[in-house]
C-alpha cells in the first residue's frame, strides 16, 4: 500500500536548529505520530511567510509532505504562540527543559497522546501559573509516568510494606521510597521529609487544579526538586543539559536581586545622610 504523500498533524515545537542555508530543523511533538523531526524550508529568509508560524514553543497545525530524509513542513497554521514563554528568561529556560526531557524520554514516532496533552497543558501552565516551578514538577512526575517510570511513593521498594507517615528515605536507583528499616540497605538513599512525601503523592495522584493551590516554601521546593531530578538523572543516565542552565540563571537572578537590594539600601542611607 502506498503511503499518502501529505499528512496533517497538530504539533508543539520543542526545539529548532538551523539547517543548511535557509532552512530549519524542527523537533515537534504530535498527539498521534509521536515526536518527529521535520524540515521547515526557507523559513530563515526574511520574506518567508511561514517563518512566524513555526516559532519555538508554539502550538500549530501542520501540513507535512513526506521526504526522503526528513518530512517537510508544507503549510503551518498558528493555534497558540505561548508568547509569555518568550518574555521571561526563567520561564523560557523551563520550557526548554520540558522539551529536552521529552526528547530524552521518548523515541521518535512513538505515539503518546497523553504526553502531548500533558505538554500542551504544561506550556499553558508555565505561562499562567502563580508558581511555575509547581507546574514543572507536576510535568516531570507525570511525564516520567507516561514514559514508564512512575516513582513508587506508597510502598517500600525493598519490603513492599506500606510506608508509615513519618520521615522516610528515597532511592533514585530503586525508583521509590524506603521504610526506616531498609534505608541502610540501599546506597545513596536520600532522606525524605514527611511534608515532601505528602506533596509528591498529592502531585502524583491529583489533577493539576488541586496542585496549583499548594504554597511551598523554598526549602520544600528545593527538597522536591533535588529528589525528582536525582530520579531523572538515574532514568536518563545523565543530567539534562538545560538543568545546569536553569541553576545558573537562578543563581544570577538571586545575585542581581541582592545587588539591587544593596543598591537601594545604600541610596536610602546616602539620602539619609544628605538630609
Ligand atoms: Zn522496607
């Protein structure tokens, strides 16, 4: 049976890179065709009308022509540009990270419709959420689950006994929580506070609306981030590249805000003196 020469698909643009003189290679996620690499021809020319429709992080409808090496974008219709993701470097870096995780967790052309809709919802949440870090953690936990790596948060991964509501331990290599009896039997088990365990369970089992209302202090955020990202590094056998960028950015933002505060204090003091 001969395949159709053209096909239509909805897509999220996760990554773009220059290709040849005027073309771009797009990494996209689709609901029914999985992750694809597509060629967008001529989009780097100023006169290209297609260029605006294949912007990074946008949600589009594509008409695609089958090609020998890469399939080729023939038409693109913009559904949602998610412009807020470009306005703010912190949110942009988180969205890059979402794209990188998808690329590392999935094979090309592996259909995963729930992952597509989770990612679409995550792009929206990263634009609108009061606490975008919560949206990012929620994405990580559910993307891991959809890729077949659901962390065990209810039963000890060694003895399978139900975890008591006390401080416990988490092992990235065993993929879940350890009871207090078995913490010593697994190398590199990390302590897990009861509060963090409750938040993780809540994220794993509740819809986003129930998670968006949580207010986490920075220590709790840090504990959960360290734990989930430790698990991701174990699953991927490497640290995602964009994680280092997010950390560096966060350090710089913190330093700048300290400098700003210092500057303000100094100005106020000087004004005080001159009065
Ligand atoms: Zn145990």
